[in-house]
């Protein structure tokens, strides 16, 4: 498999070809490593590249396929966030499904309190659309590796927007799971696993393999269901539909709670954020395109967005040094403080909102990607971190670009456990765009 072919294929198509023995996992991983060797010196998406280990894993996948084993993501190269990323539950399940980690993707380095950047092997991780700007973070390298085609899928974690912000700024899709769905090392409970992809079929495959949710309605880009043909994923015992922290289940299809198109409500600012007008306009236009295409019902009588209290004081208090993410098997419980008041208010307002609406739509960030010198006094997390406190699943999908070429994300928030609804909107948005994700500058090179 040549690098150009590899970089344009969704992971599900790669897995299907490996399962049919049209190409070997070893050939695929060799092409992936070649793409990294060519592109990473420029974009600096990786902290480590584990070539020999990746090739050994690929050969083992080939042996298992030759023996008749069915692996739903056989031979799919992935990036794993940070040097400890292979220890996460999501990464372990992806490897069990046949994925081949090729390296650890970049995260913020030392020296700043802000997390919307990354430090790769050779320096600052660069935004592939605007190299003078940050790619976002903290899943910086994962977003860049996916956006440039070095890997079709990369893991992330999201404690304040760390999957959704880099997805928005790099022009890819980022999905944050419902908090509590999978175990994490975050003592505060703010962090949730997530994934960055270019193709809806790869988001579906991640959900199926990591959570066990039934995504059989979601087809690949060519209308096939490669994950079905290559075998099934198992994520452990329990229901095949995702339960939220409150025990509720999300819709099992792309329909809203009343069986119709999902009812969506737009908010520029959630009541406090103050986004840049052009960023909000680009995201709002993407929401309106989905409505015109019949994907969602936008607005309507009584469709008022929730007006939340600014979650910054609560989030910052929870993420004090005493409650920072810990590898300890028995991390300390987050402290109870008087700042829990705004959190409780927001939880009530969101619960009231989701009784009638299926989706809350906002810009993914209030601002463009900032420069490498930092964000200044803006919180790029202003529109995302409320949902780490509330635990709702959320995604950023490509919305378009500002006049100066900066990608903008459309932020989708759903009820607890409604990952499948988010998935169906992601899939429909891809179809509205012609069935193919936008190719960034690195993918348009000859």
C-alpha cells in the first residue's frame, strides 16, 4: 500500500481490506510509518514513534487473520495520546480489536498553565491549516496526526474540551464520551475518553469497539459496514446501549426522543461566553445547513437555549493541585466547596433543557486558534468545560473556516448516554458535505 492511498482511506476500509487479505497489516503499518517519517518533522504530532513495536504488532495481526480470527479494526494504525495512553481502557480495547498503535501523540509541554497546545519530538506542534497558530489541546498531536492523514484515528481525553477544541481548530471530528462511561485516572471526574477522526465510519467503529454500543445503522463511506464484515467488538458485559451516569439511555438511532428529527437549539454563548462574531457566524451557518438538509429541527416555538452560569470558578477549584489527575489506584475525592452552587444550578438548567430538546448547538470555541505565544486572557474552553462538569457527551464537527483560513467547529451536546445520536448527526453532516471529509492542506499535496 502506498502512502498516498493509505492517507486517504478511513480506518474501516483499511480493516476490511486486511480482513479480506487484500493487503497485510504489515504493509499498512509500513505505509503509516512512512507517512509519519515524511510529515512529522514538519507538524510535530508525535512524542514517540514506536516503529519496531508497531511492526511486531502488525505481524501478529496478520498471523491472527491468517488463522481465521475476525478482528473488526484489523491493522488500523492509530495514535495514542501521550506516553501513558496505552494504559487507558479505550486504547486497550482498540488494540484488542486489531488496531496498531504507532506512537504517542503530543500533549502540552512544561512551562505554561494553558493547555491548548502541544510539544512534539522536534518542538511545538503546528496547526496544519495555519502553522502560525496552535492546533489546540491537550489532545494536540492526536488532532494533527488525524488531520494530516498520518493516522485515520487517534485517542484523546477531554477534561475541559481537550478533544473538542483541537478537533475544531484542526478541522476534524472529535467526540467526548459521557463522563463515567469508562474509567479514568482523573480524581475530579471531569475527564472523559474521546476520539479524533476524519471519517464518521471511524467514529462509529471507535464507539462500537470501546463501548459495545450497537452502531449497525452507521455505514462506511461507500455504504458498506466493514466492521460487521470483519467481526464484532466486545467492550465487556452489559447492555449494548450506552447508559449515562444517571442510568438513563440515549436514543438508539439518529431520531430524537419523540421519534422525529432531533430537536436542536442554538446558543452563541450559553449565556456568558461572548464568542467572536465571525466564529459564531460560521458555526451557526453549519447548523442551518444541517437543518435545511433535514438532519435536525432547528429552533421552533419555545426553543430557548439554557442560560448557564460561567463554570470557570467551579472547574478551576476542582482542578486545584490537590485534585489533579493521579495514577494512584485510590485517588482522593474532589473537595466539596461552596462553588458547587453554580454547578448544581447548571445541572438543573441542562436537565430542564434536555426534557424537550435533543441537541444543544454552539460554536466549539469562542475564538479562533490562538498563536503559539498563548491565548492571552481568553478561555478557549468557555463553551466546552460546562459539559465536563455536567457529564454530557459532546462532539465538535467541522463547520467551515473564517476569512483568514482558521477552521471552526460546530459543537453538539446531547443527553447523557446519547452518543449514538451524536454519531448519526456526524454521519449526516459528512453526507451533506458530499460523503467525504474536507481534505486539509497536507492531504492536498501531490
